[in-house]
C-alpha cells in the first residue's frame, strides 16, 4: 500500500513518526546496531587498553562498560520509539525550542567530523589492501583522491535511497552475516596466536598502571555514548511492542550493540597483545591468514557507520531548516564530508572529536532524567528550560573535572548519575502528566 509522503516543508524531526511508517522489528534493531557497533575504530580503541591495564581488568572493563553503554543506548532507543521523535525532537522536548538548537548544532558538527573520519579510515584501509594484495602504492595525492572519491560515491549512492530499505534488505540480510563471519575468522586466527604464545601468560598479564579500571571503563563506554545523539533517529521507526515487554527497540538495540562492542574491543586487545610493537591495527589484520578478505568485509561494514552518521546528521539539520528534505540534506552533508576528507588531517583532529563527544554524556543524562520515566513529551513546548540547561552545562564541567582530578573513578558514570538525578529532581510539575498520546505501547 502506498504511503503518503510528508511535504518538503514539514519538520519531520520534530513531529512524531506516524504508525504506518514504523516497520522495524526486534531483529531489524539488532542487525542495525550490531552492524553499527562493528568498526576498525572500535578495535583500535580496544587496542589502547594494552598494556595500560591487565587482561583481567580489560575484560571487566569491556563487559561492564559495554553492558552499561549499550543499556543507555537501548533506553534512549525505547524513548525514541515511544515518542516517535528524532533525537532533535527529544532535545527540543527537554531543553526548549530555542536552547535545543545549541546541542543540535554540536551534534551536527560531531557527525560531520565522524563521517569525514570514517571516509579517511576506509580510504587508508583501501590503500593498505592495494599495497598488500597488488603491490600498488596509493599513498600519493592521486591515490588519496581516488580512494576518497570511491567511498564517497558509494556513500552518496546509499543516501539517495531509503534508510529503512537499506537496513531491512541489505544490513539484516547480507551485511550482518558477512561481518559475523569476518569477526569469527579473525577471532580464530588471533586466538590461535595467543594460544601458541601461552594463553595463561596472556590472562595473567599485568597492566603498566597508566590507566585504572574505571578509566578503562570510560574508554569502553565512549563508543556507545557517541551514538546516543543518533539512536532515536532510527528507533522511531520501530513497531509497537506489547506493554511491559522489553523487546523491540530496547532489546534489539541493547543486545545488538553490546555484542558488537564486546567483540570488537576484545579483538582489539587480542590483536595488540600478539602484534609486534609499532605495528598498526590494519597491518596486523592484513598479516593474519585470510586477513585481507576479512579486512575488506569490515571496511564495507564501515560504510554503514558513515551512512549512519550522515543520515542522523541530515535529520538534525532538517530540524533546523525543514525546507530541504532529510534526503537532500544528507546528500549535501556527504558532499561536504568528501571534500573535508581530502584536506583535513583527521588523525590530528580525532582527540577533538572525542572531547566533543563528552558533551553528550551529560546531555543525555538530563534527557533520560526528564523523559525516561514516562513523562509527557512535547517537542518545543517552551523556548528555554533553564533548569535542564544549567544541569547540562554543569554536567560538562563535572565530566572534565572528574577526568582531571579523579581519573581513577572515571568520568562518564559519575556524570551520568549526577545529571540524571538532578534532572529528575528538577522536572517541571507538568512532567508527571500522561505520556504523548499513543506512545504507551510502543516498543
């Protein structure tokens, strides 16, 4: 049955998605977030745990950090599914229509940055594969241009289609099985190397003390938290689940992302533990038996991370300038990111992107504190909610204060807890009203 398309001037991001456009089931959410959770960047950050912490502490940090981080993602996904609002709509409902523009703009900036970074990662992976398999050196300006334009063209082609169709027909049916096979193969290869070197020695390996357990947990939580400003843009497409059930958007997002995060962080630790000092992650993967094919499949999967960033960024831009459709903004953002990938030193800007991500920990602590308990949700009900805005700004200060003066306790969990509690305590009286009409039974 044909569906009515919204007019080009309708603000889709600030309007609840109608029921007839909600088609994602539990397995669609799981496939999407497992796929988005897999990436070379996740493995690389996992490698940072070696030799900073011992193997046992690394395992604890990976398991607990992934469960907590993916749980926050799932909670936000459920909120997006219940309200039908995009991430920008949740920000408007929490902070007011005027103040919400600030976090929306910050989110757009970080998404442009991460998309550009993903294009650089895919380009460099392609260069490494070409050199290893064909003996071609594509490190020159011509190779950089060709690699960037290649992946950029594929990204533009994906953005010209439907996000829902991409997730349901490509990611779930084809992309997910191929990525799982690649991860299984790499785990087998590096597990065999660990076994040959002595698994007991690996398990008993101490850390050098440069990072504590809670700091390591912060590092693990960083990746799922970086997706918090995006998850509602996809979860709002979820179908309704029976009241009281934790399936649908909540269960699919939690299980999918937690599995991917644990697997990729653990694989990063394994690779760093057996690779020669100074060997990059990409080189180590290529040197493994069958690593060329596995790396190629992971690079293809990396494309959906770039797509996810651009699509969510286009929804956010659309919330500010609805005269252009989400698809049109997506194509424009992708073109900008392709141009930036050709000129910006993205590896030098990576710390800035990680720092920018820190503002979203308290941001969503406040959103979950205000809206996460079944409170009434209305995008842009007031212009500025000063109590929510002040808690968020104070949370940013707390996050960096913890990192500077109490790094042994981490920053993410204390900041989330404090912001959640303060946001809960300062909710306006009307926040106890009934939820948005029709939202009670969404998964």
